[in-house]
């Protein structure tokens, strides 16, 4: 690990870690935070999974280490803004409250280095299933847990045969949701909200599908997740956005050469 450079960005956006759930890749996130610094970090919802914690308590040391790592960055001067999501909706009554240097908000307006304005929101507010049919959302959450278990079994089998990693749960999620036009509908709705907010783009999470896309006059950015893909969005010091995919932990152990894979794209809390 010695000699691994620390990368510094103007802003990092991280969402859907789901601490408190067994699929959460907390070790990956700890490693990522060890080698990535930013002036501002947005936690774009579902960092803690209150839904699963209510069903059964699961909080290993690695999950606590993620929280401590973020708090330590806040103490050292990093601005940390926590946008509440549906799995950590228990934080929504505390908008504007500071916890250990972290401010809680339901949404934020982020201004980039080159002066563009972006709405930052988790996105569950625009998911009709979560918003209107809560029991179905809980069922879908349980089905996703099952898909993760299948994913682990498929991954083990593929490794035995020397095949590269392939995510069954990601494949199933994209296939099923695209079949009902879920992702495209979600993108359209959050982009409409960005237009109503008179901003240049929207940065959200919720659907665990990292993306940077231009949809007409609005830029749509999704942070992805830390359950499967281990992705974050970074704003460079000149205002460009990148998708970062972290591959720094393998087989439960820290890799000898951690790597960041960078993908390039073709009450509101003011956080300028």
C-alpha cells in the first residue's frame, strides 16, 4: 500500500452504502476514503439502512469504521452534507442540525467550480412505489436481498471456473426495471424537478445505477452504490464530473495495488 497516491477532488458524492445491511461493502468504502480527499463530501442518502436494522441488528466493526472515518474527515475540515434517503428517513426531521460537523438536509444546491448549479437529492421522493405503495417497496427490498445471496453463489461458481466477476443482481435489476421503464421514468422525473428548481443538473442516488448523462438542457448524474458497484461521483477542481469505481479491496483483504477506475461522460440547503 505504500506509495499509493492520495487523490484530491473539489467534491465527492457518495450514496447507497446501506450500513447495517449484510451486502454493504464497508471495507471497500473505508479504503476508498483512505485514498480520496475532497473539500466537500455529499452523502446522498441511504448511508445507513434503517429498514434492515429494524428487521434485525447487523452492525459489524467495519460499518462503525466508515462512520468514524467520515466524522474524522469532518473534524479535519471537510464539509460533509448528509442528504437523507428513504432507508435513513429517520434523519429528515433533523434538517439543518449538525452532528459532529455533519449537517443534515433533505436536498441541497451545489455550485460547481465553474459556476453551474446542481440539485442534490436522494431521489426516493420521485419513486412512486416508495412514495405511494410502501409495502411493495419493502417487498422489493427483500427481493433485492435474495438477489444479493444468489449473486454471491454465482460469483463463487464463476471464480471456480476462472470466469470474471459478473453481477446477477445488477443484471436482474436492470433487466426488470428496464422492462417496466423504471430507470428512464425515474430519470425523467428527477430531471423535471431540476428544471423546476432552475438548476443546470441533478445529482441523485436511490436506484444504484451510476450514470452521467445529458437529458436536453439538464445533466443527470447518479452516484451508484456501495453494495455492488462501489462507485462515487467526483467533481474535479475545474468543475468536471467523473464516475469513480473503487477496486481497492479484493476477497475481503486490501489489494496490493488499489485502483480507481475513472469513467468520463460525453427546505433547500445552499452549499455554494
